[in-house]
């Protein structure tokens, strides 16, 4: 794989997180009854960053949780006979019933990961709403899913791959497009 373009650097990612945090607060008229749920791995790191930013802005911590989903997507091999994402672990210690759940992920592509995450949340209770925050929306949806909060829209071809690197796992913050 060859890097074609570096789309976001550390400062741009920081600005996107700040903007998304403000949009989450504004749309929900504060953070009361909100729970951020990161989709592991990079979505969880982004959820933690959003939680810190929201706490700085609001002066109150926001509830947070995590989902671990084994994915069928363009950058992972199939581990099962199914073409669908599988929820491996749910770490949400708060009741989601009547809460505003905000799923957080790094890249939105086909929508299958988000659908699996929504199913996992619904298995825990009936939230008032489920919203979606993503750092990158690259298009190519296979399901009628759209993000509520987007850091950057990056139109891509299906032959390209969006690579998100975060300090927590990759020692740097960047988003780049690679060709296969």
C-alpha cells in the first residue's frame, strides 16, 4: 500500500474533536443523559478525547463506554464464515435506557460496523436516541446510515483505504489515504 495523501495532521484532528464536542453539546442541549460509546480501538480513543474536551467545556464529566467489534471490512480479513461484523465485548457500565447514546468511530465506510454497534446497544436497553460521531466519513454506504457529527468528509474510491493513526496506538495523529 502506498500513501497518496495526508489529509489531517495532529492540529486538524484536534480541531475536529473540539468542533464535534461543541456540536454534541449543542445538539443535546448539554450532556445530561448522554453516553459516549467508542467502537474499539480507535473509536474508543476518540471517545476518550471527546469526553475530556466535553468535560473541559461543560465542567462536568460525560458517561463513557466501549464496544469491541470484530469486523468484516476492507482492511481486515474474514475470521468467520459470516460477512457481518460480530460484537465481541460490550463494556458499558451505565444503563442506556432513555439515554442519548453517541457512538464514536474513526472511519465510516459501509455502515455495517455501526449497525452491529446499534444492535449491541439495543440489546442493553432502549436509548432515547442513538447518534453517530466519526472522525472521517469516506462514503460508499451499503446501509442507510449517516453520521450526526463528522470531523472530515473524504470522498474515496473503493480501491483506496483511509488510514487513521492516533497517538494512543500508533505514536502519531494523522489521517491519510492509501492506494491498494
